[in-house]
């Protein structure tokens, strides 16, 4: 073999190997770019889902009872309309405290005090109703 043919054969072999290597690198570069793009899209989606989840948690955490007057109304309704006792009202509010946004449910003595105050107020305002017929239910 002459020097020229050996060099040509060596060069052709080198070109073939270099082109194979280049194809492989180009493919890996494109694959890396595709993967980075996909990761970026997934990160964006995760961020959106976290924001949505936080919104839902915040909505769930908003208390149904915003002030003490609302809580007193619920207690009085449970006692008068629900026909349950003082301790039972306290237990019911203890069970529902997470949903109502209560840190601590009122104790039975607090329920008794609220019912007594409402009864005293009703009695004090009963003199205005003189001459009118009072319904059968004194708490209506």
C-alpha cells in the first residue's frame, strides 16, 4: 500500500468515527435541551399546583364563626331549636370546632350563662308585650 492510500484510508476511518461521535453529541445536546424544557414546564406546573393547594387550604381555614355573637347564636339555636342539653351543646361544638374555626369550644357553664342572659333579656322585654298574645313557645 502506498502512503497516499494508507493516509486516505486512515482519514476516511477518522472522518467516519468523527461524524459518528458528532451525531451522538448532537443527539445528546438536543435531548438535554428537550429535558431542560420539560423540567422547566414541570416546575412551573408544580408551582401552580402548590399555589392552588395553598388557596384551597386557606379557604378551608377561614372560620365559619367570625365573632362571638355568631358563636352565641349557634349555641342558642342548638339549645332551643335542637333541644339538646348544655353539656351536649359543648360537646357538639367541640366536634365541630375545626369546621367552625374555634380554638376551644365553650364549656357547659358558658352555655348556661348565655342561655340565662338571653332568658333574662326576654323577661325584661316581656313587659312591652302586655296586652298582646305571647306564643306558646316562650323562646320564639
